[in-house]
């Protein structure tokens, strides 16, 4: 008998998690716009509440439309399961709140989205969780920053906005030596370009608002567990391995093994914090996921054309993209991201802040807004927008200057994009 | 040997139900079903066989040896057994070798003889990931990768892979070989229930026929949309069949 074969990425992107609806035979994923689900009888109700039966009870905890998206992303990532959340930030918070509490500590990359930096650097501190930030490519710094109370290492697969490539195998090895998991924000890469679990990451999340949706119409997040981290063997995660009074003394690891993290995250995190995904949002994100494998190659192809144009341009001081030989992570990118380094990148415009302002205001096809990963091309000035709360020192550490401009390359005709950039660059240098 | 008890202390006054997992797996494969019985008047002992899950030690190389270990570990004089796949062979062996102790047996996803394909055995012997792929893919109905998991948000293939990756080298081969080599000696006198998945490609329903014929009065429940991993693919139908069997 020959070796059996898994369905390919493209097939999973279209089908994973969904059978045609048994009642209506609907081929498309139905939008189950409901808060709650009728119990068969009182015993069935009690069994669902006590986790003796599988199923849906209340849409804050789970919903059939959201479940299709969760299962599909998990299939694409190679995880044991996933949880849809109200946003990418909700997914990050859910991961942290499931693993730790006051008195615990995180080691995180400096190259993070500004919102994540705020959550770790300021907000969580108020709740007793401290974070030490380290330069992502300084492996010794990751090691040195680990304390006895460290519970998580965290970075972005491609750092924001300098596109630092996280050395997932090396940082995961450091995390595992310390018996803690590695969580990555995989928003910029999507499972099409990089599968973090295959390189050693234990948990990941997406701002599904970005490339997974691709249309810019819904705010959403997805948290995925590889199921590979052994919480019991680590001995550092009482939330998963000790009886939990909030659920009849349940020991989540004993109860469900590989599913412990997601079980606690759903049964406590969604129940108590409530940052769930709406069914309509899940449906909208699913529309994007179904074409992810077609869109990502086009995003990358157009990005490469735009970079080819920008790199030698007289109005450009520097283009930051890991596929360029002068990027410090060029070799690592070749290893981890052979299909491309995504469609979000930065460049430094000659003339600093005034030139940047003129450039952005002269663009016609690119939209000036605070988002990335849209089918439409986008532009922003990080120092005054996404990262404006960061100190000068933190900005420098994150590789941002007053002249840094971030582009997200969409799916328009690449030549139209180049002409738009050319016109705006000329205007900026006058 | 570790046993999950659904959070309840052993109570002599209650009947006892033992759950035994299949090759390379652990007690949590029965998560929903064992929890149900633990909260509905039964002592539950969902074992991790030696070398599996939370139980240390080396895996036992024969179904007979595993059955002996299970019988030894049950504190009750009489008990019932629910076994899946290899666990079902262990249940058969317990019923045959300790008839005075075993009250009823429920056999889920079982074949007899349980012959394992040469390619599967060989891959497991080499500790090749191919063996995990075979167990994962053949262990579920063909529609699973394209269907929905009854447990919200979970991906059945990923879950099976993650469980198998936690195994020590050689454990899966040990289990598959034990299944392959097992011969039932003696007869089964206690009431028996077969729960079989119509879409099971690993132990298709027809492969249980010879053992069904050896157990007088055995009942069978065929579950339409399930493959070999019935507790995950059809958790409610599996539980309903168990409830019905153990209630009567």
C-alpha cells in the first residue's frame, strides 16, 4: 500500500473545516447569526456545559461559522486547533492571559507592531506582567533576558516595520531550553509563506484583518496552538496543569493533553474576557482565505517589482526588505522564507519628514491609512502614526527614522503602482 | 500506570468502567466519553498504558501483557471495559482471561485479527514520520480533512500528529506489532458491544465479522459518517451507543 497523502494547501484553503451544510446542502459556509443553540433536553444541556459532549452552547464561546475558520486556519498552519478572536490584539492578549498572571514575565522582540509594544510595555505591567525587550537577532540577549518567572518568548515572524526575520528555530530552541513556549505573530507571512510550527514555534496568532482577509472589511484575529509544547513536563504553567476552581477543579492538561491550551483559552479566556469573533466576521475572513494561495504569490511578485524600481531611485536612501543582499537577515530569509518575504516593507526617503509628508500626499493609487495586507496598496509614516507612542530610543531600536515610509503592496497592476510611486517621489524631492 | 478518573475518587459502591486507548495514543482520546461516565454514577479509570501519555516505563510488547497490567491496576473486583482499536483487543483479552472480573466490553474500531500492513509496520519500526502520517490519515474517514470537527475549532489531523510526536521512539511500532501478533485464546462470555465506523479504512466493519461471530449475542452499532477515530469523529453517536449499552 502506498503512503497516504494529505490534501494540498490550496485544497485546504477552500475546504478545511467545512462539509456542505447537512440541513440545506449549502455549499458556501453558512453564517450562523445566532447567539445560542437549542438543547435536545436537560441532560444534553448539562452534558454540553460539563464538556461531556461536543457542540455549541453560546456564540461567545463557539459558533459554527467561526469554527470553520478556526479549523481551516489550524489546518493551514498544521496546528491542533485555533480560536477566532475579535482582533489580532485580542488573540495576543488571550494567549498571554491563558499562560500567566501577575508576577510572570515575557521576553519579547523590540521589532513589534506598536500596539503589541504598548500592551507588553505599558498595559500588562499594570496587571503585574513584565516584559523585557530584546533585539530579535541578538540570540544571546534572548537567553540573558530569561528569568525564573519567564513564561513566554514572543516575536513577529517579520518584525514591524524593519522586517527583521525572526530566527524561529534558534529562538524556539532557547525557549524550549528554558521550558517555555515561543509565540509568534505570523500576520505578515501567513501560512502560505511560512509555517512557524514546522520551525519550532509553539503558538502563533494572526491579525486576520490583514492578508488572511485581504479585503480590509473586517477586524479579526486567530490564535493557533501547535499542540507540541508539553505543559506538564515544563512544570511552569499552573493554569494548564493544576486544578482550576473556575471549572470544577479541571486540570486542563490531564483532561485533554494536546488540547489543554486551547481548552483553557476558550473555556476561560473567551468566557471571561469575551473578545470573541462575530460569525459575519468569520464568514468575511473565510472569503479571503479561500484565495490566499492565489493572492500571496501576486503580492510578492508585485513587491519585488516595486523594490526593483525603488532601490536605485535617487529619492530613496534605503529600501528595507530581507530579499535584498544588504538586509541583515538576508541569509536567514532565504532559509525560512523561500517563497518570499511578504508584501509589507519600508524605505527611507531622502529629505526626512518633510519629504515623507510630500510623498504620501502626492500618491494617487496608494491609500494613506493605518493597515497592511489589503488587496489595495497602502502607505503610512510609522513615526507619526503606528509607532508614535514610542520614545525616540525605542523607535531607533525598532529601526524607524523620521524618513521611514512603510508600503503594503496590493494587487493592482504593478506598473500603475510604480508610476504612482515615481510621481510622488519626484514631487517629494522638489 | 496513570488513570484519569474524571476528578472523582474511587467509590466501592459504584460500578467501574475502564477505558483503554489505541496504538500510540493516551487516555485523553476518550476525553468526552470518559468524563460523561465519571459524572454519571461510574468509577472511571481511563488508563495511559506504560510508555504512553502520563505513564512512565517501557511499553508492553504483547496484548496479553497489556491486559494483565490493566486487570492488575483496577481496584474493583468487577469492571467493564471500553477499548478502542488496540484497546479493544486488550478488552477482549481481559474478558477471555479474567471472565469472573469483566462484566461487559465495548469494542470501538476493532478488527480481528488486527493485521497491520507491512509498509505501516516497517515505517513504524524505522521511527519514520511516514508511520505517523499513515496513522493520521488512515485513522480518520476520508472526509475528515475537508469536514468539520464536532469539537469547535479543533483540527483532527493536527491533534493526532501532535499526540504521536510526543511518543518515545519505538512505542508506535511496539503497539502495532502487538496488534499484528495478537491471537485470542478462549472465548468471550460477557455481553459485548461493537461500535464501528462505516468509513473506517483502518479497521473496516467487515474485518470485525469473525470476532462478532465468536461472541454470542454481541450487539453492533454502525456509525455512518465516522472513520476509525470514532470518539473524535462522532463523539455524540459513540457516547449514545455506550450509554444505551451500559444502561440496559
